C-alpha cells in the first residue's frame, strides 16, 4: 500500500510517502523497491547549494533508467515545500533554478508497473551550506515496511 501524507505546522508543510506491506512482499515489487531506494539515495546525495534542481532529478532518474525502468518513472523527482505543498523549485528535468541554503525540497523517485503496483519513497530535505539534511526519520529498509 502506497501512503502519501503530510502535516502543517505554523503554516509550513511536509510531504512524505512510503510503501507498506501487510504480509509478504511480492518479488517484483521487492526488486523495484530496492531500485527506488538506490535512486532516492543518489538524488539525496546530489542535493547541495548551487546545483540546478534538474541535477537532483537526473541523479535519481539515472539509477532507475540503468535498472531498466526509465519508462516507468513518470514524474519529477521532487518539488519545493513551504507555505504550499508544491512550490518552487521544480525538481525535475526542466528545473533550471539553483538550490540555495535553507530551501526545503522533496526527493521522491518512483517506479509504477501497470497491473503490478508501484513504489515511491519521499522525504523532505533542507539544503544546508555544506549539502543537505534529511528532515524525516522514517525508515526506508524494506524489512521495516512490513506491518506485523
């Protein structure tokens, strides 16, 4: 089950997504889950001040494409967060804006297989002077995503 939720505090928004399982993990979903975890890690690693937002998208998208699922990732890798749930910068292939300190963005790659299911993992990240700090502490380890 893919769950996308958020919260609002003092007018500011959050946006998080995880996939949880109620029993066993189907093999194909398990495979794409691990690809999405690797893609998100690559996207997170790319976040730093001065980089164009589209570079974060490219870092995550390349991992998915190399695994053979490039056509199954149909949205940008993220967006800005603030007083609105979706605001600039656009973290996608068209994202020309450069990231700057204190910007908050999402990094949310996904793979969606028709007739099978999909996986998206989304976290909120603040751009710092040295790179980034992940604001959410939710696990991404697939073993922790099985509800018992």
